[in-house]
């Protein structure tokens, strides 16, 4: 059972364009929603994260939009660059569940064309 | 500040063998989690250790076991290897592991690529 559903599976964007990746969850106990960036042969690196008490968080070119009522959140990458080409994972966790293990989406492979 | 390190980088084993993977947590972090990432998939939670005790476990069989040492480094052991165990094994550390802890951020190492033939 996939606790976090992610789409699209792959995305191709022109340099300078906006990349949008969407995720949805069912467990209303989730209270932490990070996005990870992973390059081939590397471990995931934390990119940006949000908690459900805010609807948007922005860090540089990366923005998370969070819709608590719809149980959805998304990552927007503004002015996408070829160096952003990587696989992106959304995730969710519940700090009150004992182990704050992360439930990951299936990933989105982003390709930014120069 | 040293990040999370893992060893070895790559490993090839045959079905039925046993393997031990190692992880050194980031400085100041007392919690270590292990994840399995199959090719083309997101990481799946195996278990977490906090102050040398298992603090939660995912849907993995008992042949997956672990240890955490007083210096917070950790080992993942897998017995009776199966072909489906071929994956990237990721270790992540975080500064607080108790329920209700302030910090959820987990920082991942580069992983160990295990191939089972």
C-alpha cells in the first residue's frame, strides 16, 4: 500500500521553465512533508520541507504548496536549470508514531533541456 | 561537520549468503534509520535505532536485523540473501528519535549498492 502517491513519473522541462511535481497522502496523522533530490549513484538529499500549519514555503527557486484539506502537496521549481535534472521524491512522516520513519513517493525523474 | 558515511560502496553476494552493511551517523545525531531502495523506486523504511535500541520497524522479515553502537554508528545485517534483496541500502541519521521529538529531518548517506546473484 503506497502511503504517498507521486506524479508524474517523469517530467521534461525547458531551461527557464517551471517544474511541478505533485503528491497526495491519506494518513491525516502525517505532520512533516519533505522533498528529496537524488542524483544517480547518490543518496537522497533534503531539498525543502513543510509542516501542515503553513500553506506554502519558499526557499530560493523551490516552493512547496500544501493543501491540508485536499491532502495534497506539490513542489514547484522556478527557472528550472539543467543542473536540476535529477529524481525528486516527496515524503511524509508522523513524529508521534514512535519512529519518525519517512514514507516516500515513487519518484519523479526530471530532465531540464538546455 | 562530517556527513553520513556508508561502507562498502558496492557489494556482490550470492543467494543464501549473509551481508553486513555499515553506517556512521552525522556528528551530533543519535538516531539512525535504514532504508531499502529498489531500482526505480522510492526508499522503503526497514528500521530505526535510537540510543542502541530498535525504535520502529517497517514491513521487512526478521532476517533483516541491525545494531547501533555507543558512538551511534550502525550495522544492517541481512541473512539468507534472496535475489529481491538486490537494492541500494541507505542509512539516514537524525538528531532526535523519540516520539514527539522536535526534529524530523533525516540526512542520508550515499548508500551501499548490493547485488545478489
